[in-house]
């Protein structure tokens, strides 16, 4: 079960034209935006990555505007965020063991990051409706493979309500507004 005090949010590579090409991109981007807002409401740290922004482009404005200038993206060349020493250093510094994962593409950077985090002892929760790939079969296979490898697959609503624990939580109404959209 997710715990606010032990959780961080990973926003992986929501960049350039690629973000508009992924399966169900509008739904996925809205869920990522809502999860960034929820993380901020809960005080959950956010890890923000960009894969080869010189080739793919920077993070799209709708996501970037929620993160910058409070955060700066961690730029990487490895598909797995865990393959980037700056990312690993930041991860160790925030000292959270549960990592919620959002971003693109499910079968490449999301999968490899989730797998590596899991292999290094993190409890990884991939938010299935907040990740995507250009092709639906790639997305579906990556979700199935992560589940088979012991990674927790969840949804935005499941994860947010796990963090809330109760309708009496002081952030309940704010978080509920993200779930209704």
C-alpha cells in the first residue's frame, strides 16, 4: 500500500512530438498532469527526466509548466533513468522507497526504469493509465511484462486513493477534483 511519507513520483520523458503520437495521448497527458498536481498537494517529491532532448525535444509545455522552475529535468541518454548517475543520486537524496511511475514510452524508458528500480529494491507502482507507447500492443505487452516481473500495476484513481487512505484526509476534496476530470 502506498504511503505519502515514503513515495516519490517519476515523470519520464513526456517530450516533443512523441507525446502526441502515443496511444490515447490526451487521456495519458491529463492523468500525468493530475498526478503532478496531486504529488504537489501531498508534498511528494518528483523526479523529472528527459531522454535525449536534443533529438526528441524538451518536455511538452503542459507538463513543463507544472514542474519548472521548481524542478529542472534530469537529462539522460540511457533508456532507463537508473542508468543515469544524476538520476540515481537524486533518487538516493530524496530517500523514498515507493516510486510511482508515469510517462512514455511504456515499452522502452518506462519499462527499463521500472525494472531497474525494482531490481534495486524499490517498490515500483506503474500507473497504467498514465503511461503509453506509440502502439497499443507495445504498451499492453510492457504492462504485462512488468506485472510478471513483480512490479505493481495500478491506475491513477487507485494510487491517489491509496495515498489518501480516507475521505477524511485534509486533501481529499482537492484530490477528488483530479479524479472527476
